[in-house]
């Protein structure tokens, strides 16, 4: 349940959170699996609810693996994992990592993480309910409103295709996983340095004077000869 990737200060904060979660004690009497479907015509989107039962409480987790045939295989196997017992969250996660949760390897390797997280989520939910607390109270943090939307199952046939833009009616929301970064400022193209004009300094009666540079005509005119004017009549 922990990761050690990111800024050092964030890693320390996450590890301090995990130390509080890891010590939670709870009891599991058994568990149930429930098939969930969106019910849309022509859609085969299926997820599975994990329900951990213990001490008259229920902890919920959801396996959102997108392949229906592999979810159906899980449902056909039933609640066969040895999860009953008295645990701490740390012991339960370590025990769960030793169990084979797939009858056959998943289509993607990430499927093992998805299913494992579903059981861990159900265990955490159950532990919080049995200890009559919530995650913000346990971690001493203030809950904040959710400011993102994750809507990947849109269209006539739901699929994992992200929307190109958020709805204009809710401009303050953004998609999950996106980070708002400041736009870089455009830098003007470097201009070639202009040669400094030569100026003459004169000294007159103790005063220092600076003369203006002599006028130089453009290069196109520089080589042309001046026109001769006719002499004025006497």
C-alpha cells in the first residue's frame, strides 16, 4: 500500500500516514463477491464488489479490472481465499501478498495490483468501521472537496478514452491525473547587438564635450556619385 517515489518530504508524510494505518486492528469472519454491471445496451463493463465481513460490520472494495471474462472467472471461483482471522492492516496486506488471487494470469500484469488494491480497500474500510473512526480523523487531516472528474466510460460503447476537454459548465473541475502547471512565458528572440557609435570627446576651457557621430548614408547610396548642379547664371 506504500510507495517510495516522489519528493522526500512527501515520502516522509506518506510513511507517517501508513504507520497509523498499519496499526489498525480488525476481525474478518469471511467475505462475499458481488457482480456489478452498468446495464448499458451492448456494453460488457463489469466490476466486482469485495465485501469483507466481521464484527457486524462490512468493508467494501471494488475490483475495476476492465475485462469481463476475467471478472466472471473470479466470481465463478467464489470467496476461496483464506482471509478470516484477526489482523492488523500491516499483517493483512503482507498475508494478501502471499496469496494467488488469479486462477490464470491476467491479460495485463497490472491486473494483480488492481485486485490486490480492491481487497486492501475493503480491509481498510472494515478496520475503520470496527474502530469507529474515519480516515481523516485517523490521520488528523482536514477533508477537502473533490475537484476532479474521472469519466472514461462515455459514448455508445464505454471505453478507456479520455475526453479532450472538460465541460464548459464546470470550468473549475479537471480530469483525474492531470496537473495544472503555469504556462511558460514567451521570450523575445535575441536581437543582434548594434555596434556602438563612435563619439569624439573634446576638451574646451576645462569642459568636456562629446560630439555626435558623423552621419553615414546607407550602403546603397554610399557608392553613388552626387549629381552635379548647373551653375547659377551671373
